[in-house]
């Protein structure tokens, strides 16, 4: 009986902590989608970091839709913010992560799309590998939505994400030039139409 309990505990620990960090190459279909995202207007193209920023380069192709209607959120004001490569927000205003050093704000295009260039965020030092990017959708209720990365998320956290509708899992791929890329659709609850003057 003691061996069974020991094996069960070991299995539980392994299943909660092991992540598969295998990252495949982008498919032909995904490359076509990527090419279309590159054409979004400048207001939907966020350059959150420059080439000198330490860390692995990351491209995100995000589509925002109304959760209930399943229609794209046009000209939706959005804020994204994240930690640096070392897992720190380094906010401009102490205690306010929304003022993180790495952040960007813009508006979706007519198809609800936003094209983002950043880095893979670092993980907090105290809570395991929990890399994620925060998204604030202005006027929505709720406004907060988080993107986590499949290859850096353990099984327990994946179950948590699957059971909630404000968390999204992004499967990372590699481009030909070895940049990370992810595609995600964020379903927004109770969005409020915003304009570029809001």
C-alpha cells in the first residue's frame, strides 16, 4: 500500500509539473495566415519590443471576437503588457503592472485582428513556469484576458485554463527564421464598441 501511495504521489507531481516544450515549424496554412496579418494597418500593428530587447522573439497573430455573437471586434481598443525576459514587469507606476515596461496599445482592424511583435515573457521566479501576456479589452465586461503558452504551461494550469473563459492557450511554432509565432482567437464577453478617439 505504501508503494502505491508513493507511486500515486510521484505521478501527480509529474503530471502537474511536466510540460512538453517541443515546438514545431509553422505550417503552410499558418504561413498564409501570418502573411495576411502582416498587412493590418499600423493602428493594429504593435511593436512592443525592439531588436535589442533580450529574449526570444515572439510574433502573435490575435483575433478578437464577440463571445456571444462570434463576430469580429472592429476598431477595438486593446492594451497588452507582460514581463521582460527576466520575469519582471518593471512598471512605470509602482505596483501597476499595466504600466509594465513592455506594453503596447492599439486598435484591432476591421476583422478584429492585431499583429504583435514582442519577446517570450519570462516567468516569475517564485511560481514555476507561468509565462503569459495580459490583455485588457477596453469597455468589455470583464476587460482582462490572459494568453499562456502551451509549451510553457504544466498540465494542472492547462486544466485551469480549459475551465475558464478569460484564459487562452497559445500553441507556439517556429517561423523559418526561428522566431516564435502563435495564433489565437480571444473571445470577449460583453464587448463595448470603442472608437479610435476613446
